[in-house]
C-alpha cells in the first residue's frame, strides 16, 4: 500500500447497477492508498439531465483532488457532466467498458417497442443510443479500458461488432484524444480485474497506461 497517496477515487456505476458491484475494485483502490466515494444514481427512472446535475452537485461536495472511475454508462454520464459543468476540471478519469459512441446493444433493445423504454428509460437518448460528447473538455484527461473477451448474453442476443466485451464493442469505447487500451476481459469482468485495477492506478498516478 502506498501511504503517500492522499486522493479520492469516485466510483460511478453502469446501467441497472447500484455500485455494489464496484466494491471489489474499491477495495483494490484502498489498498493502493486512495480514499473511495460512490456516486449512486437511478439509471432508468430518472432522465439523463437530472443525473448530470445530481452528479455535479455530488462532485462539488467531494474534497479535491479526486479521480473518477466509471463503468459502462457511468463514463457517458461523467463526460456529459464535465461538458455541462465546466467548473469541474483538472482531473483524470478512467472509463471502463464505456460506449462513448453509443451502444449497438442498446439500439437493438430500443427497437423492441414493449422492452426498450421500460428497461433503458432515462438513459436512452443522448446516452446509450447516441453515446456521450465526442470530444474531451479542456483540462480533463481520460483513459479508456475496453474489454475484448466476447462473453455475455448481449453477444448472443444482439451481436455487437467484434471485437467486443460481450456487451460493448471496442470501437464504441473510443473517443478522440483519450488514451485507450484493451484487456482480455468481458463487460462485468472488467470491474473484478486485477489488471484493470493496476492500469487504473497507473493512469491516475501518471496519466498513462504504459
């Protein structure tokens, strides 16, 4: 454990999740010497704009400096927030399995009239279907970790383009001027990965993966 680190990692979960699934990764960050905070939000029942403002208020009450660790939809929410609330700046974010360019899987779900609005809800438009902003705000550094182990029910039902993590295609995770790296893991496995934990720590510390 590196006791010289005195920074907080803010954990942001993905669609249908509660943040409990990030507990393992939070323990790894604590061993690295970070403090940990969780931002929990309703991914379906609340519109994206309300979650953006709630996240901004949450961050404004976190003592700086801090980093963001975002899984899946959490990365889209974070990037929207950083674009809208430009007073939140000078930070590093790691986005894991985040469909910044929109999700093929979500678009396929949305095509099912009785299913899409029910299970995607407030995260559909400008989030899962179209992705987040396609550029980085000023004074924000983003590192992206994408999985390329295509294991998952979404792969069987909705066939996202290869390579993918079983839910999100690697190509959907890429955004201009962000560092990008692939690991051999699937979508949920990314948040239980020693490799992802180590890569995130390295990015938070040095602004690079390698």
